[in-house]
C-alpha cells in the first residue's frame, strides 16, 4: 500500500455527542480504502443519517491523503478527518456531516 490507511477496516466505535452508534445503536460500518484513491463505506443499521434512504447502504467516493489527514469526497460534500494508526487500529477524528465524530477502526486481515 502507498499509505498506511489503505486496506479494509471495520469500525468498532463511532462516537458522536449523542453516544456510540455501534455500541448504543447496533450500527456497523466497514471501510475499504484503495491505493487507487477510491473509498467505500458499507453501512448497516445506520443511526447517523449517512444512508438516504437507510438503514443499509454503500457510500462510495474518492479520498486524498496529506500528513495525518484524509479528505473524503462522496459526491455530496467533503469530510476531512485527522487520523492516527497504532498497529492494526486506526482512529479518525473530525466533523462528518456537520457532527463532531470519532471513529475507531480495526484493520481486517
């Protein structure tokens, strides 16, 4: 991979000011980030309004990377998040859909 964010990641926490959409709401999300600059989020049980209509969807788009940020363009707007990676755990922090969000992912092997 050209960057450490490339891979398949499963969200284990999606924290917003309203709580954890995974632990509290049963939502699931898998992010597939390709070296070619494409990204796909497979979402089930959407609790945050990402799917329209919901509750399940796949959101696709493109991504770019600079230093410790990832910018995602899904065609309906951009989201820029800061990220950190520690082994097989990646954490995103930023504003997604106008909401302060922290997502913790585990890399799928």
